[in-house]
């Protein structure tokens, strides 16, 4: 257990806090825009992602087992993209932008360790 009574207030950024709301999307402004592979030269300057479902994370886990973490990360970004990115599109993203997107997605992917109850 995490040493909190049910319904007790926690940090507003703690997903366990009853007041915490899962964001509908996470938006990231690219440092290095890129052109879509099949988008008639459309330049992408901002990416938007939504929270994953269990089914999507299952697909990502299967891709990790089959093809490794890098391939799974590309798949995850395509599955969660509100911009309907394809795998070739994601492969055009600057690696630093890719890492920053992954960092922004982290709250969707893993709960932080529970905070200790204040005495």
C-alpha cells in the first residue's frame, strides 16, 4: 500500500490523487520540423499525442520482443499520434525531438513511485 487513506489529497501531479485528470493530449513543438513522407511536402512543426490503451501497449510490448526497443518506440509514436504519423514519418523526426517527445509521453506510460505519507 502507499500509506495514504482512500480519497486523501496528494500532489496534483500524482495520478493517484482523486483530483488528477488524465490529459486528453500532450503537445510538443518540434525544434527541427520535418516534412511528411506522403503528405505532399507538408511540414510538421508540432506533434500531438493521446493516452495509450492497454491494447496499444500490448502491441508495443510485442514489437519490443520481436524487433527491439527502438522499433517499439517508433510504433508507439505512430499509434498515439493525433497527427496520423506513419512509421516513415516518425523515422524523420530529429533524435533529440524524438527523445523529448518520449519524455513528454512518460506520464502516460508509467506511474511515478508513490509519495510517502506526511507525518
